[in-house]
C-alpha cells in the first residue's frame, strides 16, 4: 500500500470536488435521503435521489458517481440498485455500497452479498456489517448499529477488500481504510455522531462524491477525514445530538485546510 | 387504577431505558422516519426503520418493541405492519399503534380498526383519531390534525382501551392515559409542538421504547411526561417551530430528574 | 397583465392564509416531505402527505389545495398523482405542479408533460425544468439542479403558461411569474438556498397553500415573495446551509409586514 496521504493531498481532493461539483446519484434509504442530500450540497457536490427502474440507468449515465444504501430495502428497490450499478459499471463510473444492517437479517445479508459481488469501488460499513459481509456470519449487529469495535473487524475488512476488488471503509470510534494490501487509520469524528441517525449513510454519499475526483482508496480516506473533521467541529458547537446534522453541513461548507489539519489525523 | 406514578418512578424508567438501550423497530411514515429515529437515539434507545415483508418478522424477533404508524400507509406497508405485529405478539413483545389520521378517510379508518383489533400494548392518538377509532365515527379530523380537544375524547379513550385491551395515550394540550378503568392527566409540552411535523409520531416511537422497560400504562405515562418535558424545555430555547425537533433531541439527551420534575406534572 | 401586487396585498394574502389555515395535500418526493410539512405548518397552513390510491381522492376532497411533486416518482405514485389531480379538478380545487428534474431523463420529461397537460393552477420550476417542459427539449439540467439562468427561460415560461392555461413560477436568483400575458419579477431569497435540499419543493407546497386563498397569479407572487423574504431573513442568521430549513420555518412563523417589505421587492 502506498504512503499515507497528506492533509494537503486530502484538501486538494476537496478543492477538486468543489471545483467539479460532481453529481452523485443516490439510491438510499428513506431515513437518510434528506441528510445525505444536504451533506452533499454543503460539501460542494450535487445530489439526486431517484429509484424508479424507468430512469435509474439514465441517471447513472448523467451522474459522476453512484451511492447505493440498503437501509430500507425492498425487492423493487434492490432491482433498481442492481440496474443502476450495472449501468455505472458499464460506463466505468465509480460506486459505493453501504450494506446497512448486513447480518441483522438473512434477507439483508443476502442482498448485501449480491451487491458486494458486483465489486463496488468502495464498501462503507461498521464493524458488524463488514464482519458479516466478509463471511464471518454470526458477528451479529444490534439492528443497524454495530455491536463490535472497528479494531475487531480490520482483518475482515482486508479479506472483503481482496475478495470484492473493493476498497473497504470501516467506521467506528477510529475509522480504517483497507485495500486488502494495507490499512490506514483515520482519527477524527466524535462520540456524539452515532446518536444522530443516518450520518454513516451520509458519509457513504460523501465517499461517492470523492470517488468522482479520486481513485477509490484516496477517495475513501479523504471522505473519512473530511467528514470526520466536520463531525469533530460540529460536536464542539452543540450540547446534544439534535443540531449535529445541521452543524456538520455548516462545517463541511466552511471546511478549510487549517480546520482539516487540526481535526483529522492519519496513521498507518 | 393504581396510584399516580411519581416523578421518581418515571425518572427510574428513563434510567432503565438508557441502561438497557432497547431496540425499537419502526414501521412508520416517510415524514416521521428521520425525526423518530433521532428522538429514539437521543432518548437512549436504538432504532431501526424497516418495512420489507422479507424481513419484518426477523426484525420483530431481534427488537425489544415495535412502533406501527400508518401516516403514509399503502397496502404493502399495511401487510408488513400486520406481519410484524403478528410476530411481536407471538414473541410476547410490546407494540404501539399510532393511527394517524384515523377518521379522515374510510381507508385509514378501516386499517386503523384492523390494527387496533390486534390489541396493541398502547394506542397513541389525538382526540379526533381516538374518537374515530373508538367507534364514534363522524368526530372527524382536519386531515391528520385534530379538530377536537382531548377533553372531549376521554370517554372514547376509556371505551377504546377496554375494547382493545390496550392502554390509550390521548394527546392534546393536556395529555391523558387511560387503561379503561382510570385516567391520568399529564401536564407538559408546549403549544408550539403541533407546528413541527411528526412530533406526535416521534412520541409514539418513544412510547414504544418505554414499553420495553415498563408495562404499558407506566410506559405510556413515562413517555408522555418525558417527551412533554423535553418539549417544554425545547420551546423555551426557540423563537419558532424550526429548531424544535433538534432542541427536543437535546432536551431528551440531557433530561435529568430536576428538569423532569419542573417540566411535567401528573394529576388524576 | 394587471398591475403589480403591493406588499400590502401580499401581506393580506398571508393574513388570510393564517386565518383560514388551509389544508394542503402533498404528493411529493421522499426528500422533501418533512421540510415541506414543516414549512407549511410554520407558514400557518395545515399539511397532509399521503399517496395511496385507496385514499388520495378522499384527501383531495377534504383538502383546500393539492401540491404534486415528481422528485422521487415511480409509476404507482404517478397514478396516485393523476387520480388526485382528477378529483381536485372535478371539485374545482387548485393544484400546483413541481416537475422536478424535467429534462433530466425521458421518463421524467414524459411524466411532467402528462401532468402539465392537466392544466395545473401553477407550475413551479427552475429554468432547466421550465425550458424542458415548454418543449424546448435539450435545455438540459444537471440532475435536479438548473444549468440555466432564470432570465433565459422567461419566454419558455410564457409559452408554457399559455399552452397549459397555468401560471408559471420560474425560480432562480431572481424569480418570475408569468401568466402568458405578462411577467412579474420577484427579488428576494439568498444564494445559500440552493445548498439546502428540497427548498424549491417546499416553495411549491407554499404556493399551493396560497392558491387556497388567492387566484393562481396572486398566489404564486405571494408565495415567492413570502418564501423568498423568509429565505433572506434566514440566511442572515446562519453561517452555512445547515440550519437554513429551520431558520426559514422560524422566519415564516414570525413574518410580519415590515420584514416582508424589507426583504422582498417586485418589478414588472
């Protein structure tokens, strides 16, 4: 695995994203739609949220990246995800999979595995999801929340990355990015973040936005650093989780190099 | 009906909830999903929002309580609700029904009646909904808002409680809990709350969380007192309804015994 | 086209709306539902969000206006929109069409054209949407965002208004209202607003609320002025887009004549 990206390299990715304003096509869950779109707009990307089989392939064609999230999945939506992914792959466009709650139910695990087999550019999940998806069934999650620490899932992340030809972004108190060959740890974020719903889903959308301007590994690292830094900044401005999504949007909107350097740190 | 719960008893229920962090399975309306999940997380519960027939029974099995809300109902979702309720009942798990807009259309009234016949642990509704559901058809609501005062619906609440074997939580300027035999009034909340959408739906989710740690009557009273107190606190921090959901989350997150005692009062 | 409405006339429309509290039936996209309902409530209207074929006609009957928004459309939802519009027209109730992303995909353009052919009271869209819908296919949008300036679309707006027998509300940095015969420009709002998702959709809902108390042209002008003024006020209270929806609700809730006069200006 290459050297650690510098904060300058990550900030350059953010500047490129803001300059290009990539269109991210989201097929995501109902809970996460609004916050995902708001986070993308605040970051400097453009966002669409569409799922009809009649047009998902057309949207894949005009989008710069695709974010697929199975949070409130049902068979027609899964079909739409598969169609959109097929078109994105055909056109060489990057896509991100968020296997929400993989391991919580057999249906969810099956759908996650089917989508992962389509070789996402990046798979973003918590420890329970990544361990389950990596074949370590039985890891178990508590609904859509993780019951394991990220550190317990780094081997599973590496195995999953290798098996799918994907980069795996494993999130928790510390976040990790694995491309199968090496591991980077991203230290950012705040313990308050899991108390606001769908922030992990929004992070997956942010990751998709970065894949439009960087290769998957650099994109995943940049997304975790920038979003985590925004979370750190936001958490200092609130006294509870209520205003966290809005403050994260403001922090993304105002993110500069100095803030990023102060609020995110990478280690091998 | 037993004596009134004390504030200490209600606060103990909140502490138990925070300690146990029950997983609440929500099959709810699109408008309410995000705020319901956020309110549950801020309260100290865990939340899932899933509706696929392929997995609702599995989620009922791993959840501690189920919240069913018909706000944006359609036939496939109603089937999922029935399946989830069936499984929850089979497993002896508590569930809460929020018959949004019951009485506004024949379809909504029919579905509400069908679900109520499954004997929810708690039914939470406004005066129009409770009067309609209790068979006093013609009470009429204005869409999903109530056109009657809660005080006009206490008899209907008692009749409904008795007929369904449920506890009925009737909300309005003053809230009431009836188990058929007796009535408790909960004085809390703020007149600004109806101007922020889906707070009643979120309250139903909070009620479900409390049913995981207390019997239905105590759970309903605790939910109304804690959520109402949070609303009172939140309303004092805003100049309009815009920030109310976020402030309610913060108030739930920070709720302590003194705040609860100051902001909620119970009478027989 | 008649003279420009005065600020007094617009404020009188707002006062009438608050006094009557019209019920607006929304068949809208998932992303916009919560913010649309909150904006309507803060404005002084009542809101329902329902889409089931089993009851959309019943809701059209008890509502004062209908807002149709195709943002996350799919065939069953389009059928529900058509049924609700049919009933609203039969009962002589006003309705507003928001053709989100018209021009972005053939399906979206086709559905927009079908609904526009039903002669909405008001069509509210950005430049790309209005140009596409007006038959100037090829205008192209970037997903659901406009890639054209409103000024480039005023002729298309006039042609569309005439063809559909509708009033067209064309939004951008400056907003325009055309009834085919004349054009009014509304100067209000803030450049931050496009960075918060679904505010245009919420504006369409606000427009529907005003159609319950004023004819379409006056309603569209009042909606743009009041909502734009709220956006201007809100933008001055934030440092990014995160809190904009909540601040807009507060600004709508507190809107008075002096604020409206200071923050919105009309020109022919």
